[in-house]
């Protein structure tokens, strides 16, 4: 759908095919889709191929899913099995590591949640969407134009992209990196991360569990501690709240019951947002042959489907699984696995999908 806002100060373009990802994945029933020039086919979640580049404009804040894979990405290094074979053969099936951007077109500000090993491609994809016409030629080619980076935790898929902010690559001064206390200590006291701090390329911004950070007049973000393998840092998820709508992003967590034990409640968090991007690392137990999956106790999607069956339909419809391991059949859109999720009124996150943080007529109609 085309969205145009009179009096916009900043033009934001969606240039689908500038980026080296040949396939865009959209959902016919998405609340909000900025892309135009694509062909929607069928119902439910459908792989779609982008057509010619086109541009749309919006002044409304939105979030954008920059990747949907587990820390290792998809296909995974050294995987020579069937799960990754097609993706090795067809780069269009590649999936970037889970990450989210928050974009405020009015101010030109944009934030990342997590700096992944795919930071390079993800920043480029974000540039393609938020390219500010008339400004590009006057800008330094080496500026990240990131207003800040919020980190979830110190596992490789979530912070190692910070290296790209260093002098070997971008070398901007003082990109704000928002981190919980242990995460901040880890970055400050261990190489190579401390070089980023000491050389002033990143500036650690302390955050605390449950304490809301105001991004601007009508955008906030709130970290929440979740249970996870916390070798080097705590782990947080984030709630992003815009003028009308809010989003939950929890890419990594141990079993939902482990959070219950700590006094958390995934159901309560789902209830207070409009969309919930939740850990869907593995589809089912036994997915990794020869490995004790109790060592990696993510909520299996099958377990989440069972647990969330008790939710009301409109709460279930908020759920979009993300952070897929290469062994998870949904990372390659396996029809049987996708059908199980859709039958429960839930869905999977699509790489580069966007969700508006405001409502308008078009998006209301879609809900
Ligand atoms: Zn992860
Ligand atoms: Zn594989
Ligand atoms: Zn993790």
C-alpha cells in the first residue's frame, strides 16, 4: 500500500532491489507494509520476489526486522546437510542474524537493537529504506548515521557487529551503545571491545532493567531482564513504544517457565504490545542430532504453540517467531512447520518486514 504524508520533511525511500537480497518476504496480512511494487500471491505467508525498485514516503516511526536467523545466520558455517543445501546454492534464501531497527523519519534518527555479524549487510539494507534524498551526496561515506545501538546480550550474534564501528571500518566518534551493567563491564574490560571504548568510537550508555529510555517525544524503549545463558552479560528483551503502537522483541530466552520462576510473564508482556517478536530458535526437541538440547534451553516453537494456545485470538495474532537456527524448518519455510504455526493463529517474522508505530486508516483496516 502506498503511504504519503503531506508536509513531510524527510523523504524515505524503499529501494528494494538495491540490496543484495533477491527475495523480499512479506506477509499478505501484515498490519503495515511500506513496500510497493511487489506481487502478493496466495494467502498466509508467501515468499515474494521484489519487482522494480520503487519509493514510498512516510513520516511515521516504524520498526524494521533486519534479520531472522539465530546467531550463526543461515546457512550456517560448515553445514553440509540438507537444511542448508538450498541456501548455499541460492543466496536469495540466505537469512541474516536477528536484529531490529527503530526508525523515526521525522528526525532522521535510527537505532539498532543488537549489532550482529551481519551488521554490514543490515546497515546497507537500512540505508536502502531510510535513504534521505538530497542529503546522500553531502554525507561522508563512512558515517553509520546510527543514533544508537541497544544490546541484548554478549552472545556472538548480538554484539560482535560492533567491530564495524571501529577504526578499521566506520570509525565514527561516540556512537551511543546502550548496555546493561555486566554487558557494559564486558565491553569496557575486554579486547577488542575496549579499544572501541578507549578510542571513543562507541560511548557506553548505561541502562537498567525496567527503566524506560526516551528516544524522542513519542518513542521509548524499555529493557527487561530475561533468563538465558549469561556467561558474560545479562540478557534483556526490549519493548518499543511509539505514538500508538508497541513492539516486544525477545530474540533469546530460556524456557518460558524459567521466566515464570523469576516472576516474569510472557503472556503479560504480549498483552501490553501490538506485536511480539519471540524466540523461535528451534522448532522441536531432537532437532540437533547428537546434542543435548537441555544445554540450549530455548522455548521450542512447538512448546510455545502449546502454551500460547490458551491466549485469546488477538493476542496469538501478535506473535511472530524469530531467531531461527539453521536446523529449524521454518527458516526455509517448510510448509508443514509453517502450517502448524499458522493454524494456531501465529506467524514467523519475515526479513525486512516493517511495523508502523502509529495507526492510520490503512493499517487499522488490516487488523
Ligand atoms: Zn542469539
Ligand atoms: Zn544447516
Ligand atoms: Zn544468546
